[in-house]
C-alpha cells in the first residue's frame, strides 16, 4: 500500500508536521485573505467534504496525540483528492507552495483508518518519503515575455503596447548600435539547468529568470514577442484555436482544420480575424532599422549557424538597428526525444557555442537570448479513450494538450465536472472559464473582440506530468501549463 499527503512547507504547531491542505486553506479564510466570493465557495466545499470524507473522531477531542492523516493511494483516495481543485487553486493563487509527499511504508502508528485515509501518531523518521512540489507559477504580466518587446520598443522610441521588463531595462540604459534578441524555442530554465554546464556561456551570462505567458506555448508567447501584446489582446492562444466565425478548431500556424491537412478557409483565418502590428514595423516607423531572422521568414536559413551568420551580416550594416531572431530548437528535439536526451544536450551546446562566438565577433551590440517556454516530460493520455467525456462536449477541445478548453453541453455540465475530476482530478485542475478570466490567466488588458468566443466554458490545466492529447500527435516532452518547468524562462545577456 502507498500513502500520500498534500501539505505546505510550514509545520503545524500541534503536530510538528507539515500543515495539510485543508488547514492551510482554513488559515487563508481565518486571516481574511480570500475574497467574499471565495469564502462562500470555501464553505460550500467544506460542507461537501465533511459529508463525503469521514472526519477522524480524535479531532473532536482536540487531537491530543498530534496525529496526522495520509490518503491511501487507492481509487477512493485518489478520487477524493481529485475533487480538491478549489483548495489547490486558492493556495496557488495566494502564493502558498503545495507539496505532495509519498511513501510505500506505513508512516507511523495507525490510530484511525477508513476507505480513504489513515491517521498516524508517532510519525516515523526512518521511512523513505518522496516529496515534490505541486504549486503553479501563475503568469505575471509585469514580469514575463510580453514585457521584453515593450522594453525594446521603448528603447527605440516607438509606441509601447504595455509594461516594460525591468530586468531588460537595466541593460538598455546605454546606447548600442545593435540590439539583438535571439529566441530559442523551448529552452526553459529547467532545460538549461539540466543540459548545460554551470560554467558555460549561457549560465554564466544569465541575467535572471522570468515568466512565459499563459498558455506557455509557442503560439501565444512568440506572438507576444512579435507584438508586445498579452494573449487576451492578440488572441493567438494555442496550437489549435476555435474561431466562431468559421465554427472550426484551426491549427493557427498552418491554417488547417484541427488534426487534418485541410485548409480551414480560403483565407488565413488567424491573420484575417486576429491581425496585429508587429514590433519590427513599429520600430521602422521611428526611422531605425529592424529585421526578422527566422526560417519561417527565409527558407534558406536551415540551421542555427546560418541564423547567427545572418545576424552578424546585419549587424555590420551602419545604421542603428533591432534584430529579432527565432530558432525552432531545442523545442522540436525535446518533443521527440525528451529533456534528458543526449541529442538535446548536443544541440544546446552547439547553440551556446555559436552565440558565444557571435558575441565575440560583434562590437557595440547587446545580445539577449531567451525562450518562449520550457518543457516537461509527460505521460500520454488520449481523450478519445474516455467516451463518457467526449459525449459531454459540443466539439473537441482546442488550445494545447496540457491546457485544454472545453465547450461542455449545458445539460452535461454537472456530470462532466464530476467525471473529469474522477478521472483526471489529481493530474489536472478543472476550473470554469469564468474563473480563468477572473484570475487573469490570459492577461489583464482589454480583450480582443474575438477572444471571448474562442474559450469555451471550462479549462483543464495540467498540474503534474500527464498530457491529455486530443489529436494524433504524441510527444515525449510537452508544454502549455503552469508548472515551473513550463513557465520559467531565462534572460541571458551578452553586452
């Protein structure tokens, strides 16, 4: 038998053990941290759990033995934990880190047991306990990749679209002939820590860590880099977006109907319905030069050496300029081979070497290297294997397999919530889209007019390593959710 506890880092006064999830949220209520609506939702949840989860009788006596409860890692134990999405969301929202401890041994002297849990006193210190963090990195739209292009716009005297990035502003406080931003797709904080040497060029030139957007994915994040807009403003949200105007889920970058090679319309749906002015154009309006260097813009750029060579030739031109360079690796390699693979390590080492060489060859140039998101190795699940969920939906989900939106039939909502949480609740947080918008997950600016109709009424956000695929693609490593691995990205500076 396995057992698990969900708890914070802080020890409780009575038990001298890490504080459990229920009492941790009660403290937020007692301290009046939650809003009035959240407190109402707390009491609603508390009433429910007091009905379905037995309360060990020793609590009525004040818990004189300082006992702690552990969930059984059984169907019943996992299902009851799966229903605690409100508690997990509140702790994440208010900055309380949550951990999951697991053990295969009885963690102490059992004084109570039911089908869901055990309670123990005299907790053992000689057992092996595995502990991992359960908390999210919520998007911070004053310290994320949206802010970087606005720092660039401000530096060139162009109109900004939002707040700048203080971390970048520190390096943009003097004049340069060339300002270069190189975005390496998927090269998150956890990737460089896992695959690159501490004394290598990237980690020794690391200026700081900041956040991706939500979704932590290429479509949303690189569109923000190109526009300076938050996802709710530009409405390029995930690999697949639902567009009400065509009533289809569309692969944004390919303009194909989701999961097919068929064009969604005889025009580019995303560029027609959700166009934006890019940073390159805005800077050119100031009289400065600005360039995009990317294989999707120039098919001759087939490897990273050619990307760097193109940057060098542009930097040799006499005018003051901005260069934005995008390279689609290590993202593709991470998807196919996973974050621990040697091929990823070799590719990153080559990119690091090429950028270090480039920086040594250029004068009067600021080079910023960053990423759009990170990666997490995933366990694959396929939505179509759960017909009871599919039956609740008006259409297949869109966005990303680690952050899925659902258009749930009105008459099926209660069943959907219960069934989804039963099946996936310990691996995904299911919230209403109304809650997602109140939490400002997609940004805190004015919405694009197309944005609300694209969302659906429920959002499932991966909390662990499960990925819930809804098309034929299957990857070893993925991104899109709010874990540290996916959200935290580096700002690397060569000046």
